[in-house]
C-alpha cells in the first residue's frame, strides 16, 4: 500500500509535468528560436529483472517521468522500460539514426550497471553473469552508447542514475577472484573521458553506490526533475544544484558528479526566452518585474534588471510622475423652483355710473322766457344768489363726472393707480 508521502510526491510530480508541458506548448505556439534546434533523447529504465533478487523499485518510474520532462522541453524521446538486451540494442540503433541529424542529444539510464576492467556496462532485465563472455553478449557496453551519440554534431548529454547496489555484480566479482587478477569488478561506475561538446552526469561519485530511494523517484532523479523546471538555468549550474540537493537529501551519503566539456553555454529549459523576447520589446516595468519573479535564474535576468532600472528612471522623470490628480466631486443637480406669485388683488367692481343732473334752473318770474344760446354756467347778473350757487355746484358735478368716468375706464383696463383709488373712493360713489 502506498504511503501518504508517496501520494503527495506523486501529485507533486504530476503538477511538475503539467507545468513543463505548458512551457513546451508556449514555445511551440510562439515559434521560439529554441525550436529551431532539433533535440533527440533516449531514455531507459529497468526495474523488474528476471533475477528478482536484483529488482529495483524506482527506475521505471524515473524513466517515465524523465521522458515526460524532456518531451516538454521539445525533445523527441525514444523510451524503453524493463528492456531486454535485444530491446535495448534496437533502441540504441534508433537513437543513433535520429541523432545523426540532431543539434543536441540526451541519454538517460536508470537501473543496474557495473564496471569491469575500467569499462562500464548497462544491465538489461534478462542479463546473466556467468563469466567474462557474459559481459560482451548479455550486457550493453557504455562504449556503444557513446558511439551512437558521437554521430551528433551538437551537444551530447549523458545522465546515469545507475550506480545502485548490485548483488549479481558482487557474485560475479567473487567468481572472478583468482581466475583473473586484473578482472576484478569495482563498485559503481568508472569515470569516462569526455570529448568536446559532452556533458556526463553520474548519480554518485565514481566507484560509489547510489541510493535507490523510497519514494516514486530516486533522490538523484527527483532532484533532476525539479531543476529541469527552472527555465534559463545553464546546464553546468543546473547539475551543480542537483548535486547540492542530493547531498542534502541523503545527508552526505551520496554526492553526484558531473563532467562538462563545453565551449559555450547550453540550456535544457529555454522557455524563458520566449517571454523575454516579448518583455524586452515593450516599456512596461510591471512586465519586467513579472519576468524576474518567474525566471530568477534566467540568463536574461541581468538584462531584465538593467531594462527595469531604465524604465523606472524614465517613469520618474516624467513631469506628471508622482503627481496626484485631484478630481472635483460631481455635484448633484439642484432644481430651484421659484415661489408662487401672490394672487392678484381682486378689486370690487366699479359702481355703475349714475347721471348727476344739475338741479333745475329757477325760471324766475312766471311766464318769463329763458334766454337762448346762453351757456349753462353763465349766470345772468340779474339772477338771484341761489341760482349762482346752483350753477357752481352743477359745474363741479360735471367736472367730477368726467373725472370719475376716466378713472372707471382705467380701472376696467387694470391701470388704476393709488391716487385714482383714493379719488374713486371719495368722489365717485
């Protein structure tokens, strides 16, 4: 039954592979220059040996996870697991053909291996070790792998997680003691010479044994898979970090070694290059900061910091930099309604005009004839005093009637003044 820790590690491994696959898809969609490089890999993992006494738990898992990681980094992968001698030979032959047209190749092996007389051998699952001839015909010589990789004109990377404890090799060693003094086997693998353009990484130091581990992956492959996620990490730096991780994980019991013979830099994970091409073409400081946060180990990190400093200086030099823009609050619309006009004063209707007739003129002596064509206001000197008073009163009444009539007309037209109102109330009743 799998432990809880193993389940968590499996989930973490799945997440890692998904992230790597996403980076590979991004490269494919954007047409990165990295994709112009043709990459080929051969991955072998042997766990279930015919001799069950030497079976291992992790190499098959290691190979499957490593193949997925390399595919996400734009490698065409040939993978075999629990492979017999014939299967391994066929895979190496296919690898050699594909690698002849590749710009870089990677060989990864997890499983049993051994050295004999300074030569290294990889052990298929059907291997038997009876005598020295068994090495030639039952095992796969490491020299054959190197020959297949030599057809490549570019970078060659060999990764060997294969120095595990091997009881079969120990029995073979004991059987050779005394039979051939120079034929004694040695623990682990022998260090091989590296030609120009080659990187060789061992899970542990030469002549030592690696730990298989208790999780899904061996300590070495687990550390390698983690570091492959770091885009823009140069290969020599990457393997140094892998070695430090394994040394810490095993508390110093296992110390990987890597030999590099390159004239230039090489990157297994180049997914940062695509994003950097986009970021450097813009002028957004936030995009540069995001790039540095995502790819702190990128070989473009120094250029990104320089670009960020330049953009920040330009931003600070702008006239409106740091200015606080004040925006007046929007005032609510206020509708002012004028007060209602006071009602018009309603005046009483004017009194009806009444003709004021002058009192009758005293005829005087009865039978006398009134003179004609004499104005009414002309009083004869011979008239008595009463007639003069009546004439004056009639004259005032006529003037008053004319004045009242004018006032009443103005009242009807609404042009009545205050003085007119006073006259109307006093005299025009």
